């Protein structure tokens, strides 16, 4: 289960990085209206990354507490 959390966390981080690159590209080459969509996309993926990271850390702490009790 912990591997799945790490994979999802990494996936959201990669998606966020791609969103940043696309946002900069569209801001430089195209118009700012198109870049705003990628900025929103990046913010959502950043939020999802933070939530997944928090979930993974919480799960690891729960597993450590469970292992210490046994």
C-alpha cells in the first residue's frame, strides 16, 4: 500500500512539473489566456500532490505505531 502512495505522489509531482513547463511555454509563445488554464492545472496537481504526501506520511506513522505495539 505504501508503494502505491509513493507512485501516486510522484505522478502528481511529475504532472505538476509538466504543467509548469506548459504554462511557461504558452505564456512565452502563445497568449496568457491559454497559459492560465495550465496554471490552474498546475495548482490543482500541486494540491493533489500535497494531499497524497500528507496521506502517505499519515499512513507511515500509523504503520509505525502498529509495529511498535506488537
